[in-house]
C-alpha cells in the first residue's frame, strides 16, 4: 500500500508528463482553436503540478536548495552574453 508521500510523488510525476504532452500538443496544433484548447489544458495542469509540488515542499518531501548569488550572477552573465 502506498503512503501519502508516494501517492503525491506519483501524482506529481504524472502531472509533469501530462504537461509535457499538452505543451507539445499546443506547439504542434494546426488551428487556433486546437492551440487554445491545448494551451488552456496545459495552464490548468501546470497550476495543479505547482500546487502538488508546493504541498510536497511544505511537508519536506521535495527539498530544494537555494542557489548562491554568485552562481546566479555567473549564469546571468553567461546567458546574456550569448554563451
């Protein structure tokens, strides 16, 4: 039997996969109506993914580390100069 953490990990993984599929559907759509439908579904799913992530992070189940300012500045410089 899965515990709450495992269920949320599975849900997050599935939502990430769904976001990927919906994004590609929007990119490959052939009409504005289809593009709009995929875009709306993508945004709705992305919101759900963020809510699940936030709930997991609040419980300490999805730890993240903060980047040091020097790392951020280095990346900014790298990508603003065109690599």
